[in-house]
C-alpha cells in the first residue's frame, strides 16, 4: 500500500498510449486546490500518442519508450521512476501489459481505469461486448493493478445505464465522461484510506 504522504503530494507518473483524455483530466485534477497528486512524469509506449500533447503543453516531463523489447523498456522505466522518486503510477489507456516483476516493484502503487463494471468485461472491446450481451448497465472501474489483467482490488466504480439502441461509440463516449470524474475521486479515496 502507499505509505503515508503527510502534507506532501504523491509524485505521480501517468502512463498512456493514445488520446490521453484521462491524462488531461488527471492533470486538471492535480492542479486543483488540495489535490493529493503532483504529476511529474508522463510515459508512453507510443510517440504518436495524442495525449503527449497535453503533458508537453503543461511542461510536464514526458518520455516515450520503445516496447519492441518490453523487458528492456521496463528496466529503463523503473530506473527513471526511481530517479524521480515516483510513488504513484496511474495507467490511463496504457495498452501494454506490465510484467509481474514490474508490478511487484510498485506493489499497491499502480492503479488503472477500465471502461466496464469489473469483474465483468475484462480486456478489450468492452462496449461492443456489453451491447452484444444486451446488458442493462455498464460503467467504469478504478482498481489496483496486480499481475492478472484487470483483476486487482476495486477502488471505485461508476454505473451507467444503457440507452435504447445505443451503439458502442455513443456508450464509450458517455462512459469516458464518467471516467474523467471517477479517476480523481478514486485517487482521493485511495489516499484518504492510507
Ligand atoms: C479509457 O476508456 C480507459 O478506460 C481505457 O482506455 C481508454 C483511454 O482513453 N483503459 P484516453 O486515452 O484516456 O482518452
């Protein structure tokens, strides 16, 4: 678990691969009064990730790592995180699976947001599967990351009711809006439980 932080903010690194709308919401949150996090380092596996624009614009240190050899990427990332004394990692649309060893090094300090009501619909294409199965509800979940995909302890969830004949694109959009609210709330909860 994350150690007591006292009056200090958690030095946070956000990992992204794509659009980075959650990164944007987390940056906004980090700048609000009394926020428990300070985003000091943004990491991507994809140098074309649109989200990198937001961190660069806010002058947050931003670095891309090639995952052609993921073990080497992880060694480099771990070294850089240690150097910067990062004590919270927020995965936000990060499309690479971190190794057991990596997770062990940051046990209880890596969280993720997933666009379903876990434990239902782990993995990809959640909205398509939710609609195919004619579910009444879906939503999003913030959870601790452990070595099994989308399976760590749940911190917070938000339920979203499906609309009649809603397609996956529209549902994704509505859930993403909720993600932007849920992720900061879940971080507050995590930190207040320390
Ligand atoms: C979000 O739906 C998140 O739940 C999932 O990937 C998507 C990332 O979106 N893990 P964005 O890059 O934050 O806009």
